[in-house]
């Protein structure tokens, strides 16, 4: 590809030779482009006195400085425009003039952009209002017109000026009396400079008043966008003198699988090439994700780079933390966001620790421990949900502490839990204090500063530490602090709720950049593609050349739509650019950038997107250049580097070694041995994997080494051991391996209801509310010496309402609709209970409700029984539990009932023990009989729900005594021999799913299939559930 014009550097040198003594001003598209031109001039021509590069806005500000001072006005900061637009939109919303459109916080940025477009193009208010009153004007344009009027009024009312006013003052200054600084200067404007009407009028005035005026670019620009300098000043001469035309010497083409591999290919090419880094320019067709990827890869391999645009503030630790904090606010204080902040290290608590511990007591909680405590409970939506849920939890602990103290027991463990929860509650309160319910934008910015100061992840660098020596995170923290400080003093009056302000502040923060750099010696320089070619570097690398990244589609939903733009242009001196031309303009700028470059050109495109799993296609520009005769090499970069290409990280080294396994000269064990040396625990994991894939049961399937394990036998001497529970024994019988994980190894699945997406009235909460209701209702009747009857329905409903209210105070339902539906369902269950009890209690007398046995002093309740042991095949077993209900039967014997809210069909009447999976009814009966020295005639399950209509499943405990003892003895043998094999049909067992242990296996079904192929050793006892 050849360039039809000299490079900007060559033209600038020609300009300096033609006007060696004059003051020379070069108008550039961006400040960083100007620095690149100046550096190239210094490098190639040993510098040249009297050359300054400026963007048009800065040159206008210098020219208009006397008028700015005389006006007494203050500048409206760029960051304040969106907040001013939000204020104007809020006023329209109150007047009902945003019907059918998004709210102020969603529209603020686009409306601010539309106002700026109108201002920069010199649109008179009268013309805008006239267009808005026409029948065919769009609804969005009418909103913009209303805001435009309010914007101009605000400028006058608050004594402010904007960029358009500066350009207008500057143009008037030059026309009325050309300032000496303009009259004596030589001015040149780069072709790619954007010149809306106000800027155009100013540059026209400068051209008329300057000593000389030139255009830097191609002699005959091809179809330039109408608002560029190439189109506005196509008749302006190029700098005089001979300038050598440059050509692209060679082109290299690279295709890659994913944007990350694009950047990897670029870095690999740079490291393999024998090119000084200060001869390298890297152009990105799209900022995301390429700038961050380049910065990351460069830091990892030690490649020195300078980034013209700087790094997005959101990619620094302080920016990431502040974005997360604002996200938490805008997402209605979602606990999941706060927990993620604490676990990711983006929220530090050490600075506030001593202050909070003064109020809550000493503790040693780290951020991740706070996250775990937060995740352990549910919260109603909104900021008040935290105080409610944490306060209820603290209140329960305080009641528990008082109860233990009354019994003369030491509640130190509960005090420690209370201190921890108080610390968590105080921390959340401190964060919530940073979020005003209603405030100004200035107050919100000040609160954001306090967040950075108190909870930000980065400490402020020492004041005497040079800027060049500061890390990116230190620089990011400093810059964000300074910009928040300016925002806290922005001259814009806008008040809104905390979440609305947080949403606007998030958008503001996403537009902030840190450490913008000019080209430095010894570094590869990274620029946007449209800014490439000004630094006169010999090697240009361009990433992001796929169609999706390179194209810029018209924004159909823009506030200023093309029909409105055309209609308004007809009444104006200037012309509003149409949105449909955006892609054509981008294409022109990209082609100009490549035309400016002379030297070696390397192009990179992705052909597949790994994140989405979709193909990506090279852009037409890439394909056209790839067909040029100057193409020297083509290569496709896969996931694994090919041949002898440089490995950029350990992952590539491992993947390469795996791909080349078995090859000569590489050795199959080299990478594996190196990996094991670095991470010894991986070898243990590999051993476990191979053991699980073997054809025999091993320790990794639940069989400990052959031998005896008396410490695991629950029928041993229990003097120093705790009692067993029915649930624990049922788990052992049904799923021995789960028993091994939970009760032998102490493995517990994470219980984090704050992060679970469950309905409010889940099975656990439903059962809890109904149990509490039934106990309180029946206890009240017992105290009155009454039996349940239909007339007790009001009492039952009041009791249910109290239990329901107690639960909602802990965790409120997400809405009134959910709350009402939940109560209706519970009330229907309660009425089934009342009808069933009315009939049942005609023949049965209720004796006990929620009565426990076998619990120690810390869990014992007032009416509980004491310790109990039951005989098992000549030995004894301590037992503990809590019986939901005990009745006196007509024949004088006792009946034991356990309330169930599930399905009766999950219990088999013909096999009530179910190989030990259903032992509770029998064990409770034996324990009660021992404790009371009475006969338990029946025991079973009671289903007081609308689905089961009060069904009871009752069994005679005496009939199954021998079978139960044999099952317990069999389980004892399993435990004593260390046999806890995983069941081959685990995927069909509810225990795995409902208790959360299924997450241990990626594919529980495949695990079961593998177990079915294993041989179980004949010498080991077999679990009853294995059949």
C-alpha cells in the first residue's frame, strides 16, 4: 500500500524550513497526537524552535483569554454537562414530558451529547424550537429542544461558559482586531481535525489573520467527511518545499482465535523481531478489550509501552473498587455485590477497624470473613434490609446469651458470634452512611472521595514520590481523588436520590482515564487507530481489524435523528452531520491513519470469539490490505503457539508440552514434572483422579485402608463421645460417603442464602413457620385445657400471623404480592391442620410439643428430657433429637408424630425402615419409651398440608425393633472398618441434591456410572442401601 502524500512529520519539517523564525501553531485532533509530532520533529530534525501543537479548543482559549476574564464567567466542566442534563430532564419528567422515554439517568449522557452537538454547530435556539414545533419532529428532538433552552438559561443564570462560547469569543476577537499572537504566527491544521461550525468559523478567522496558513495531509483528499479540516480547507496549500513520498515497505497479516490471542501474536512478533521499541507504534481499532490486554501482556513479559489515551480508571484498583461500590448502590444495595467486593479485595476494612471495634468490641475479622457472615442470611431489598436482618440475628444471640446466663452457663461462644455480627453490622452501616438518601451531585462526589479514603484498596502515595516512580494504581488513586474533588465543586445544581446519583457517577467514572502518555524513548507507543502515523515510527502494528471492532454503526436511537438534523441544517449557516455517515467517517479516518504510515505494517484480526463461541470476520479493509503485493507473511495464531514461537506464560508452555507429548527430544514427563515441582498438591490430585478411575473401590471412593477404626464406631464406649441423631444415622444408611464427608471429614457445603436464587417461601422456611405455629397453637390449647375445634380458627390464624411476622422481620419478602401469596398458602395448610386435629383429638390427647432429649445444657429447653441410651445388639447408643408431637392414644399408650411438609409418597408404608433411610420414627419411639417408661404404641409422620390433606403414616415400633437394631449394628460395622463407600446410584438420592454436596462432582451421573463398574471387596461390610 502506498501513501499518496508525505507523512505529517515530513510536512512539519518542510513547514519549519519555510518559516524558520516565525511562531508556528499546528492544530491537531488530540493533544497526544501533538506530542507525538513534537517528539518526531525533535528526533528527526534535532528539534525546531517556535513550534507548538494544540487542539482547536485550547488555541481558541488562548486567543479568547481577555474576553473570558472580562466576562466574569466560570467554565462549565466537561464532567458537569451530564449532571446538568440530568437536572433538566428531571424537570421535564415532573412535568410529564418524558412519557414513553427512559428516565433522566438513562438519558443524561445522550442528551448532554446532543446539546453539545447543537452548540458546537452553532444551532440558534429559535431554529431548534421551531423545528421541535413541527409535526414531523421526533419525540426525542422535542426533549432535546426543551433541554437546550434550559441549558442556555443555566449558563446565563450561573455565569458559566462552555466550549462553544469560547470558540465564538475567539472568532470574534480575531475578526474585530487580530491579536498579535495570531497575526505573527504561521498556522497549520491537520486533515483529520474535526471542525464543527463554531470551530470552523474560528479557524477561518485565524486563516484570514495569520501570517500563513497550511493544511497537513494529502494533496487531494479522497471524499473527506464534511466537518473535517480536509473538507473545510481543501483549498489550503500544503507546506512548501520538497517532501519525499513514503510507502509501506512490507505487510504482515495475522489471524487469531480470540482478541487475547491477537494481542499475544502481536507481543510475540515484537519480541521475535529485531526492532527498537521506540520505532514501534501499536494501533488499536477499539479500546476494549485491546488497551487493557496490551497493558497486561506488556507488564507480564517486561515489554515497555506508553499508552496515549491512558488506562481506563475502571481498570485500576481504586477505579474498580469505586465502580463496584456505585454498582452496589444502583443495584439497590444487592448483598451479592457487597460480598463480591469483600472477597475480591476491592474493599479494605483495616483503616476503619479500630474505629468500629471501639463500638463493637475487639475482634479479628478479615474482609473475606465478613463476606461469609453476610452471605449466611437473607436480606430484604434496599438499604434497610441489612439492619433488619443483622439486627434480628444479633437479637436472637442476645436472647440466647441471657437465657444461658440465667441457667448459670457461660455463653462465651455466643458472645463472640455477637461481637462478629455487630462488627459486620457496623461496617455495613459505615458504608451506607456514605450513600445519601437524597443529595446534590457535589455531596455525592464528596462521599465517593470518603469511600476511597476509608475503604479504597490503595493507600495514597507519599507526596514527595515522583510521578514517574508511582505505580499505575498509585497514579489512578491520585487522579481519581483529584477529579472527584473537582466534581465536588462543579457549578451545577442537581439533586436526586443516592442510587440515581450513583448511576450518573458510574457513567462519569467510566469516562475517566489515568496516566495518558506521550511517546517515550525505548517504549512501544499505543494509540487509537485514527491517531496512528503521526509519530513517524517505522513499524506499525494494528489490532482489532475484524468487522465488528472496526465498524462504527449509526446509532438509530440517538437523540438527534437524521431527519431532525437535515431539517435543522436547512435553517442554519452550518450543517449538522448525519448519524448514518458515522461508519463512513470512521472508515475514512482509518484509511488516513494507514496512509500516514511509511514502513512495516502488521495487521491482526480475530476470526473467532472465544467468549461468545461465535465466528468473527476480517473487515473489508483488512482483506484489501491482505491482498496487496507487499504482503510478506501470513499466519494464524491458535490457542497453542506453533513451532518454536515464544511462549508468553506458563499456561502456553504447559499446553505446548501437552500437544508435543511423545515427540522426540521433548520428553513426556518434562512439563508434568516441572508442574508437580511447582505445585506438589497437583500430584496428589492426579493420584486421586487415577484412583477414582480404577476398577476397584479405594479411599477416594470412601473405603479407608483395611483395618479397625474404633474412634469412628458409634456403638463404642460413649462416655467421651456425643450422642447420635436420627438424621445422622439416616444419612449413613442411605449415603455412607456423604456421611464420611460431613461427619468424619467435617466437610460442609457453603450455606449462603444471600447468594441463592430461591423463592422466599422455600421448603425450610415453610416448615419452620408451620412448626412454630402448630407448637404455639397446641400449647395454648393445652394451657386452656381445650381440644382443637372449628371455633379455634381465629386463634390459629392469629398464631400463624405471629409466626409469619416473626419470620418476615428476619427476612422480609421481596414484595407485598409475594408476602400475601405466601401467607395464603400457609393459612391453607394451617386450616388443613385444624380440621385434621379436630377429628384426631376426639380420640387422642396431645401431651408434648417440640420436646427434646439427649441435648447438653446449651441446647436444652425447659421441658426437654435428659440423656438417653438405647440398646443395640448387646451394646448401647446415645441418642438425641426433638420430637414434634406426642399424643396419648385411646388405649393409654403413646403416639409419636413428626410433622412433614413434603410428599407422603416419598415414604413406603410397606417398608417403613427403608434400609435405614427412615429411622427417625423408630428411634424417637424407643427413646421416648426409655425416658417415660411407657409403651409407644405407634410412631410415624403427619402431613398437615393442602397437598396431603392431613395424612398420617403410623407404624408399630415394637414390630421393627429387631430390624432396626440389626441395621444399626451393620452401620456400626461399616464405621469401625472405615467403610463409607459412595453409592453407585447417588444421582437418584435426594440427600446429595438437597444438602448441597452434589456440587462436589461436575457430573454426578457419570460418577455413578464409573462406580457401577468397580468391584466392591468381599471382605468389607456392605451398606444396607447397596442391596
